[in-house]
C-alpha cells in the first residue's frame, strides 16, 4: 500500500477487540507490506512499535535515516530500502 498526499484511510470492518496491541499489530503489518515495495518510507508510527519497527528494518537490511520521538505516543521515521549490489546479481 502506497501513501498518497491527502489520502484518506478507513476501516473496511471495525476492529473486533479494544486491545491496543491489535492496532499496533495492524500498523506493523501494514508497514511490512509497504516495505516489500522497496521504496523509501517516511511516516509516523505509534511509539509502542518503535523497537519492533527498528528490529524489522535491521533484519530486512533497511537503513533508518532519521527517527524522532514526537510526543508520548508517536514517533516519525524515515527509512531507506537496502541497496542492491549489482555484482551479486551477475
């Protein structure tokens, strides 16, 4: 899923639980799908997911270029995908 300027997102169905960990998991899963596109990402995420997002980026070879805690609930993050080494593909 790509983000678009001025995009408006909504749920197709409501969450079936009030557990905030479910919402954090959805955010994390959506980020993973976006990372599979291999394009740079600049977005805001729940602070609760910061460690998980940092670990996933590291394990997938992404570079976190900038990260800033915005307040007690949110942080912003800029990430770059792995650079493919052309000598490995030949």
